[in-house]
C-alpha cells in the first residue's frame, strides 16, 4: 500500500505541474440531465438548479492557487440542506470543504485510481480533522471513494468560464483558518 501512495502522490505532482488542458467537450448528455464534459478522466457536471440541461457547457477548466493532498470521505445526508442552502442529492457532484468559498469549484483526484471529478463546494466540513474534503454520494461514485469509504486525494481549486460569457467567475483559493488569538 505505501508504494501505491508514493506512486499516487508522484502522479498528483505531475498532474499539478502539467496543468489542465481542456479538450472539445463531448456533446452527449447523461441520464441525469447534467452536461458531461470529459477532460482526460475528469468529469465535470453542471450544478444548475431546476434539473434541466444547462444552456452552455462547462468551458475549459483551469487550476488556480495551491492544491491540497489528504484524505477524502463521503457523506450521505441526502435531503438535508447544505451550508449554501442547496439540498444534498444523489445526482450532483458536490462537496464540503472548510475554507474554499461556497459556490466555487474544485477538481478532486483519487490518488489510488487516478480518477477525477469537478465538484461544486456547497457545504462546510468535514468536521473530523483526519479528512480534507467530504464528497457527495455522486462525487464519491465518480472517483471510486464510495465503496472504500475514504481515499487519498488531491484537491485543486479550479475556475471555468462558459464560452461566450464574460460574466465574473468565482475563483477558489485555500485560506488559513483564523488562529484562536486572532493573529
């Protein structure tokens, strides 16, 4: 197992240094009314409300800021409201993170399998310090975390902009939690 982690971390460092290169999106829609775009093994989904297909696909995905390496878990509080007010469902790949801004996006890569998913940060947590991110059931399924329960991952804040849209995009960066002394 230590060899798998060493290889996984080496792979993560290679992926981070290479950056994200977007390909032309696959225009096939999946069964869940979310638009599917493939960038290597990364799956990106629309997090639009209303359940219908989005008007435009997710554009090129670019990493921004630093990444984190740690352990991910998944949580199954389906039907409960998240910190952003959205209801956690089994269709949308979302995640809980302590410091990434709500409504921002992150690429989560399972270091054991090499599979990735783009998640929308819509909740706060995880509350157990052992983990750096809690994944929704859909996100956990996409990268193979659900069966094992936990997995070593790399979390990269990302930004994307739909083509032809000059609207402001939320940029995610990791922030240090405030110290108890306020310094």
